[in-house]
């Protein structure tokens, strides 16, 4: 442990070399800008940055790309909370309580909570990754497609807690999202599904159009129907960041601990990712936090949980990448490509042959989290001013960002028609009290769930019991059933109490 601490300290000296520090700052700024713009995904941004690292040394190259990765998990909080437009799928859970808190007149407080969450998740996960890199290397080797499927299924079951008043409506929304995810060419057998001989559907439905259309355009249509009744903030209102008090932080300490742990574990597991961690963390709070009945109304726990978990996955993802050469996400796959382009193959031997680089990467994550939060502090002061504008003006910018994001995803005009369609669907969902979140969740995770399931069936001769007989996947499946059972039991108990109250009133009358 002493040797690890010494190497970690030496990593900080490497990071603060002028070239490496400049690469870190550029990466943080670029990653935040990419995350703020809907449609220009984080992975796309890192891919575009990769060619610029060809002529650089390997250390500043990896530090730049890693800084983009860590900053990108935080930057999307601005548009999610202020505009109700998620920059990344991992930002979707921030919409529910973050946007609600912002429109209760506390936008600075909502963004202050995200800053605290990102700082906590980033620092805790980095220290944990440094300490647990070697032990978890052997543990992660035990994961196969059944484990991936069970984890994704656990993420999907969080839809029960996100369904609001009606579990039936939540599942209808989820199944619609899963159907949208299945449109296009089957990745396993190459068969077309639900294309109806329409060429634009052959490539599938981009989840970004569903996400941005349903949330962004859908919200604008709802506001338009209401006549844009929300008044702008007065110029005299405070625009400074409102950090939570120590008492408020102490109240949500269990949320910080749970979400940090979830983010670290799901980050270390290859294939899980920040999106799954964000949804699972929110779903966990919907099950276990003390004020779970208030989730969705602007509760700090609903902001802190997904942001902490998603930021914590970054350091977790670096563990399988560096120790096994296995990328745990699209972003780390690009970073793996950067390693290979510079003639280095990550793996168990990297701690022996290139330990200085490994710990420099971990140190850059630690410094990058602090730098990212400092940048976020000053960015909040600027971005909060958009709420001074009348609602009709901000809605016009929302529409503009939605169309830019839809076109940037695949440079396809057909996606503009798709985003309009899902904007209408989002409006109808809001009007008839169907939750949007399950549909978006199903669309994002549906493809991953299908691929993991089909791979398991092929690998294990169609033996569906494999999900229950393997120790790790079986344990996760237990949590899946519990996640489904607890809300159902709670709903039945609530119905029983309401009936008893009604019966008592009738007898009293």
C-alpha cells in the first residue's frame, strides 16, 4: 500500500509538468463544451480529438482524452437542469429533480448539488480505483454475457420506481422504448425488423432523437399549449452558485455513499457504463431513500445520486482498461485506441512496465475532477443568466439546440423528422400522464440487453437458466425481482390503507 501511495504521488508530479497540465486543461474545457451541446456526444468528441494526439507523447495524449471523459460526465448537467435537454443519456435522470428544482426558483442550488455530487463521486472513485485495481482485475475476468444482461435488466427494472402514479403506464412506456430499440437490422442475424420497407428505418432509430425530441421538443409543445406562463427571473435575483450547507450534506450522506459505491462497481464491470450507473443509482434512491415519495419534485437526492454515480464510473472504467485491456465504455474504447496508436497494449504487465503512466492517469483523474468543478463553478454564473430571458425566447433556443443535436448525430435530414415525431409523442405522454423516462431508458438500454441475451443463448445452447445458476448473474437477478416486488407490495399496502380509510369514513357517516 505504501508503494502504491508513493507511485500515486509521483503521478501528481507528472501531471503538473507544463505539457501534461496544458493537455489536462484543454481536455476539461473541450469535454465540457461537447457535453453541453446536445447531439455532439462525448464519444464523438473524443473520437474527433483522437487525431490531434498522433504527434503528441503518450502521457499528454491519454491525459487529454481522459480529461475530456471526466469533464463530459458533468457538463451535460447544465442543459439538463436549465433547458430540460440531456446532453448525454447519462444526464436523463438529472431532468426529473434537477429541472424541477430549477423551476422552483433554485437553479443555482440545483447546479450546486451537481457540482458537489461530481466532486464527491470523482474523488472517491479515483482513490478507490487506485486501491482496488489489482483485486478487481481478477474479479472482472469472471464476467460474461449473462452477467451483462442481468445488470442491464436491473437497470431496466428501475422503471418501476420512475413510473410515478401508474406502474401500468410505466411499463407501457418501457415496452415502447424497447420496441424502438429493436427497429432496424438485427445485430446477430442481420434480419430487418419493424422497418416496413422504409429505408430511413433500416439504420434503426437513434436514441438521441428519442431522448432530445421527447424531452426537449415535447416540453416546448407543453409550454406552448400553456401560453408560456412561467415568468423570467428578475434581474436582481442572485446568480451566484448556492452550495448546500453542511447540514444538508449530512442529510444526504447515505445517498452519496450508495451512489459512489454503485458508480465504482458498475464502472469496473466492463460494459455497464455511466448511463446504467446513473439510472440504477436513481432507481436505488427511489427504493431506499427516506424521502423517496418526493422524488421527481426537486429533491436533492434525485440530483446527487445520478451525478455521483455517473462521475464515479470514469475512474472505475480505467481499471479494466489498464489492467485487462478491456474498454468498459465507448469512450474508453477510443482511449484504448490511443494506447495502441502509441505502441502500448494495456494489460496486467502495464503495472510493471509502465507504472509511472498508470498512476499519472489516476492522478490526472483526481486533479481533473477538481479542475472540472472549478470550471463548473464559474460556468454556472454565466449559464444561469439564460433564465433572465422570457420563456418564449428560451424555448426558441431549445428548439434550435434540438434540431442541431438531431442533425449532428448522423448528419441526416431524416432525423429532423424523427425528432419532430418524438417531440409530439413526448407532448402526448405529458398530456395523458405517461412517464417519458421509461421509454427513453428502454430505447437506450434495449439494444445492449438484446445483444447480451442473444449472445448468452448462443454461447450456452439456449439454456435460459444460466442467468440464475451462475453465481454473479444469479445474485443480480435476485435484486431484479426485489426491485419489482417492493414497489408492487408498497402499492398494494397503500391501496389497502386507502380502502380502510374510506371504509372507516363510511361507517362514521
